[in-house]
């Protein structure tokens, strides 16, 4: 057994704590250099164990949390995998929104919103509420299906997901709703964008509650 491997295994046994594996003990018995080094490590470990456990002050704890969040965000920014997951979540939301539009056509949803609140909401408002459904539900489903590391901030990835979702979906909606008046179409698209952001934020809060439950 190599000295480096034996020392790592011995340190692992100190951290648990538990007896070192027999092969590690045999190596230590025959290697003076390893025996001296792990003896020093064991002394340091014992000294650290005797130290009192101190709770950090509120300011220190807040600074540590900020640092952890910053490092996690930096990792997300530099991770190609994280960007790919965000883009895939946006595409998944687009697919879910298209499926919803096939099950409940846009015109049907608009008519339903106008029927539920006749006269109480201006026409652009009814179109906005209708569009909200095609952004909120699909994005919520897509974001909840996408699993990220617990505790990692999703602000950057969430913005990317929403951006991909909106950029891919808007041309489809414009083609499908070419007969909508321009002002009403703008309200409908605004509702989709607002729904996408709301779905992403809602999914983030749900994941945080699960992580700390």
C-alpha cells in the first residue's frame, strides 16, 4: 500500500471515528514516516475536538451564508451543465405550453376569461389573464420536473429558463393568433411572459420549502 493512500485512509478513520482498516494498520506498523505523520495529525485532531463549540454571531453567520450563495452562484455561472439544464427546462415549458394550447385553444381560453369576468376587466386584461395560463402552468411543470442541486441559487438559471421559454414560444403564438388585434395580442403575450416568471418563482419557493422541511 502506498504511503499517501494509507495516510488518507487513516485520516478518514479519525474523522468518523472508527478503527483503521487492517491493511492500514499493518502499513503504519512498518512505516516510520507515516506513523510519525499520522501521530501528529491525531494529536491535532484531538486538540481540535477539545475546543469548545462556538455559535457564530448573527453578522458572521450572515456573511457565511452570503459567501456560500455567491460561490454557488459562481459555480452555476461557470457550469455548462447548469446552462444546458436551464435551456432544456425552457424547451420543456414550451412543449407543455403547446400541448396545453392544443387541449384548450387560445380562443377558448380568452372566451372563458371574458365570460368569467364580463365587463369587469377590459379586453386587453382578459387576454392578459388568458395568456397567463399558458405561461404559468407549463413553466411551473417544467421547472418542477427539472431537478437542481438543493440549496444552489436558481436566479441565473431561472432567468435563462424563462428567456428560452419566451423566445421559443412567442413566434408560435404569433402564428397561431394572427387574427388577434395587435393590442390584444400584446396583452396575451405579456400574460404569457408574466406567467412564465410567476411559474419559475413559484417552483423556486416550493423547492426551498422541500429543502428545509
